[in-house]
């Protein structure tokens, strides 16, 4: 990992690391992670790398790690993926978390997303974030805003991005969470914006708040938020028994992408969907070349992403119940653990209709955690993919 070099256009690179194709650079202005070829790395002033003599389909390390630092949370949302509430004795100490963060930096990770539970339930949350900066990582955080104060909002300048969980800008947030959380989130967002912290919101989409997406976008625009990340309702934690009654209807799933594209043209707020929504994007048959170039991929677990549990266990995805081992061994386990290969090699064994789909290598079969939970088969295609639904219907009709 290398730091602070000039670039050919006079800008700067915060950090960079070698890859077999060239390298990944962390740009400072505008903030971005760019995959560049070997010649571009040379132009940045980097010497030849032994990795350039290899052809590898696996990155040298994840670019981002989702680090859950606690299971403690005061909100008790009924759809909590992590089944958060009380903290556990197995949660890592401050020093153990720092050792884990140090190992991430040594491996070449760029970003660490702190989460929980509610991460600010830990009194050392800001200390952990500052340590991330100290070792060269950019810390981001997702919070429900319960503990936000003006002082805390000011100190949140340590984060590259703060996203506050908010499932609607009006009453439907109660139907999703089981309590009225809007006032808590709204207060936190206004405090953060008052300190000029880069702030957005995370929204878990269900059939109950889907019709209120335009209201949330209008609300975010009015506050000057940077982005909204729409998250898919997944059968995990306390959300598991609610999955069938809360997930998007097939009609809503097909309409989601056209709806967001229409709204994106009317706001400066960046609208994103998480990787598990890939089947609902690719069912509209966009040109796969720009989609691949822009790296809009399906499951990125074990590709650019890894997760760490509050107990310090490393996994490919925060929603995956399995793990690869102690997170402090991330540099070794990223390459050696079969746990990661299980996700990476899914396209190699894809069943129909994924196997013959032209989007297989970028959609990657959708969300495998959803597939395994619903079908009891990790190798099954995403059951919410419209193509998969049509395929199953046709096969059933033909006996």
C-alpha cells in the first residue's frame, strides 16, 4: 500500500495498491476508488510490481470491510437483520478492534464501514474511527441517530460519510420498524448537516414503504443529503419471519429501477441500490458493457467486500451465518479460505436460467443469502429475480 502521490493531471492519490491488472487508487478529489491499468500506475510514478506478472481473478484484498462493532441497540426495530438489542460478552475489546483494523490496513483495505447494532452504543466508537484514520483507512458509519447530539455531530467529521437509517419520511416508517423512528432520524440528520458532515440515509425497502419513495427523495433533497442507499429486505435476523409478507411484490420489483431513474433526473441526491438488487436491474436488459465498466455488480461478497462480526469473525457478507475465521487473519484468509471461494465461484456452477443469461458474470445470480434462506440451497438462483420466477413458472406449466 502506497500513499500520497501526484497524478498526471496535478491531483493527488491518497492511497494506492497493486493488482494483477494494474492497481486501485483512492482519489481525493473527487473522492473515488478507481481501478486503473499498469500504464496508468506507471504514470503515477509507481514501480513495476510482481503482481503484474500474474493473471488473477481475485483482488489482493477487499476494498471495503463492514465492521460491526456491537450488537447493542436501543431501537429494537422489528425487522433488524442483525437481531440487535443487548450487547454480547463476546464482543471485541477496543484493543482487539484496533488490531483487526490494523490487519485490514496491512492487507490493503481502503474503507471501513462501522455498524452494529448501533455503533454509537459503544463509548469508543469515535476512538475506533480515529484509529482507522491513523492507519490510513477511511471510516464510514451507519447509525440510527438515537445518540446524536450537536457535540457528537461535530466529532463525526472524522467519517468520510455518515448514513442515518430512515425507512420513510412519513408514517410508513412505523409499519416497517414497528415504532415511529422518523423523529429520531430527522433530528440526527439535521444535526449532522448543521456541522457540514457528508450525510445520507439508508432505506430498507418493503412493500409498505415502496409507494413513499418519492417523498423520501424529496425530503432528502430538502435537507441537502448526499445520497440515499436503498437496501433490499432480506430474510435475516428478526426480518426472517417477516420476509414473505414484507418483501417487495413482483410488480414493485419490476417497477423499482424505472422509478428510481425517473426520480434521479429530478434531484441532486445520488440514488443507489445495494448489490442484492442486481436481478431487478438486469431484468430490464441494459447494455452489459457500461454496466460492467461502472462495476454495478450483483453479489460482491468475497470480491470487493468482506464483513466482520462483533465477535471478530471474518465473513464474505454481513448477512452470511458462516465465517472464514478470525478477522485479524484477513490477509491470509482472503486468499486461503473456502468460505470466500464459495461466493466467488458461484457463477462457475450456476444453474438455469442463470447459466445461459448474458448478465451472469455481472449479476452473479443475485443474492445468495436470500436464495439459501428461501430455498435452503446456496447454489440456487435468486428467487426474486423476474427471470427466475418466469423460468420456474414455465417449467411448472410444462411438468
